C-alpha cells in the first residue's frame, strides 16, 4: 500500500512535469516574415509598398493515459494565440520641385494719334493761264472811199485784278471787227462777242503838228472768281503816245494804261498794248505806215547816256582831288 502511494505520487508528479513541459512547448514560434517590396520608379504620383506577415500556429495536444483504472487523465487544451498582424504601409512621397515660371510683364504703350481735321476751305478753281494776245491789223477808211485815214497794228489785253490777287485777263481777238470815222477826231472801235468793245480816239494839233491818243473807253462782259457776271465799263482819259504828224508811232514793248470806272478815279482794270504801231490822220490806199517814231528812242537811250555822263564827272572830280592833295603835300615838304 505504501508502494502504491509512492507509485501514485510519482505518476502524478510525472504527469505534472509532462504537462508543464507541454505548456512550455506550446509557446508560439516566431512568425516568418516574407518581405516583398517592389521598387517603383519615381514618378509624379506617390507609390505604396505593403508588408504582409503570415503567422504559423502550432497546436500540441498531450494526452496521458494511465494503465490504472482509477487514473484520471487530464487533457489540457492550449488555445492557439494568433499574433496580431501588422501591415506596414510605406508611403514614398516624391516631391516634385515647384517650377515657378516668371512671365515678364510686357507693358504695351499705345500711342494715340489725334488728327485734327483742318477746316474745309472752299477751293476756288484756278483759272487757266491766258495765252499772250495775238496781234491784229485794223484800218478805218474815209466815208465812201478806199483811202485809209487810220491804221493800227496791236496786241491788246484787258486785265482785271481781283480780291484774291488773281487776275482775269481778256484778250482782244486779232479778228475783232473794226468800225469808226475820220475827221478832226479819228475814232476806231473794235467789237467782239457782240457785247464787248474798245474805243480809241485820236486828236491832232495843227499848230504843233502833233497827234496823240486822247481817250480810251471799253466795255467787257466778265465772270469773276465768285461766279458773278456783269458788264464792266472803264475809261482812260489821259493823253498818250504824242507823235509828229506825217509819222507813225511804234513800240514793241508792252505799254500799260490804267482804266478807271466811269466817273471815278480808282483803277479797276489795266490795258496792255504790245507790238503797237498806229498812224491816224493819214491818206494811204494800202496798209502801209509812214516813218515810225519808236518809243525806245526816248525811254532807253537817254537815261543810259545821262547815267554815263554823271559817272564820268564823279570820276574826274575824284582824280582832281587826289592829284591836288599830293601836290600840296609835296610842296610843304620842299619848303621845310
């Protein structure tokens, strides 16, 4: 009986020891961690790597069986402990450097050109240039005779100055019709355009044996730059071109006479007479002139001669002064 108790105590001790050893061996093995971390190339977005750990659980069941009928078998069940799985998420942040693009500010300066419109001035049409007048040949016969009492060759032009400093020029046509009369006063009237005419009167002085142009009267239809049209009546009352009887007056230069309004003294027009030669109070059968007295004999030569004489006198006086002064100075030195 004592041996049975000893044997029973040893069996219980052995069971306890086995149980204790089994409990120690049930400790979980360290987990096998397989790490697969793929490497992704750097990109503009973030890559994420996951680590997964799979735990291995071992369950050990120890059963002790006693051959004795009254042996109590104690089964100790060990509950596997599942370790917590930790998933580490590695986040790779790729930092893209911020590129700052500086756009240079362009300041556009807009230049505004202000155009000031000049006031519109009505443009007065520029009159066409009038050609030089053509010389005409005219004659007046005695009444009921083929003899000629008055001959005249001339190129005549009437000029009317205007406010805008332009001039209206009217040429007397070379083929204007001539009419007149012979007597103590020889008269010639030239008519053109049916409404325009110029009248020239010559008188003679039997005492001085000279004749002259006594007066001129003209009437012309004109249209001025302002568009108005009217008849202009003008006269010249001064005596001109005095010449000896039995001769003709001739002048190839332009002679200009002032024309005034009837009854007034202000000049309103000009009469230009060019290449003129006239012979009143004659008695010829053809268009032939007596010996001519030309205007150039008096107007050009005489002033030139007078000027030369005056210059010569001044030169002589200067020479006499210089010679006399030197003579006096030389005489003074000799006496000393």
